[in-house]
């Protein structure tokens, strides 16, 4: 399963943003996107002799574009001291996450939101604004960027992203995205979060179920998620299994 993931979602990854392109340069696969998209290294096959030169080339390349970028490092990537080499090159590690995967047929799609909560599909600017508000409260980061990226994806790559927002009393209380990758068996769960006052009431499970139904209807075989320590126990109970860990290494240029 890990080999299938590496091949489908990293080495042969399709671009995930309108206007983005995936470049394969030597032993590195990277994505170059626009202002609101994700820029970074998806996959590499490096050895000790060539790793530092390959890292330096990526730093120079993204600097020439005036963009910061992320090197998405997985625990099984080589050489085994790649993390230290990235830090030496000026990258800063963000919190480690666990790559978890489940066959869609093994994930319950029956979970419903609590009484008084409605789950709305996001299809326009008003819905994207609600997602951005949840993102800011849950993750403490810029909600405008995720709002703009979501609108870009909905307009420029229809059928590759689905977002939902849970609303109670007219206020958004949870949100999540499903990113689909045509030509691969995987659909990804991203950005799932619940505002503090509504945690522990089953909203996270309900939004997983909604997205699992969408992915199943579109013919995907597996769900994939980069899980935090907070979501990992819930996902285990829902049928997800850990494959490896992943750490974003960020270079701000």
C-alpha cells in the first residue's frame, strides 16, 4: 500500500491546483503553483552523494520564482539523514503527522451530525468564507488563503475538490475538504476541523462519512489523510491504518 501511495500520489502525482504544474527534474518531483497554491517537493530518490546538491538546487529554483516552498519528507525517504540535511539548508520542520489510509468500503458512511447541525456543500464564495472562518479558529492560520485556494480549485479544477461546512444556529462550527486525484485510486481528506465549543460531539466523524460517500460515488478506492495526534485515534476507530509519518520542512526563501 505504501508503494502504491508513493507511486500514485508522489512520484507520478498530478497537479492539485489550477495553473500548477508538476516537474520531474532528475531524482526530484516538485509542484510549482500560483499565489494561493501549494509549492513544494513531493518525492525524491536521493543518495548521500547527491542529496545536498539536489536540496540546494530546489532552494535556488524556488528563490528564482520568489516563492517559499515545502519539502514533504516521509519517514522512509532516503538518505536516512535527509531531515538533518534539510535543516542545515535552512528548512524549518513543522509538526509531524501520520499518513493513514483506509479502503473506502471499510469506512462507515452512516455517521450523522448532532441534532441542530446541518452540513452544507460548499459551491460558492459564501461557502468558502465559512470554511475560512473555521480554518482560522481551529488552526490559527490565515483563513483567506484557504478560501482563495478553494475558490480557485472549484472554478479551475471542477470535480477534483469537494468541501463541506457544518453550521449550527447560522454559525460555522466545522469544515473539511476532499481532494480527488483523477487517474489515482486515492482521495484525500484535508482541513478537517471543529471549533473548540463543538468538539467531542461527533462532527469530525460525520464529516469523514460525508466525504467518504462522495469519494465512493466518484469511484475512488482509498481514503488518505495526514493525521494529527488529535485526529489519529478517531481515524483508527473508523478503519484507517498508519503507513508512515510525514513532516513538512518549510523554506521561506
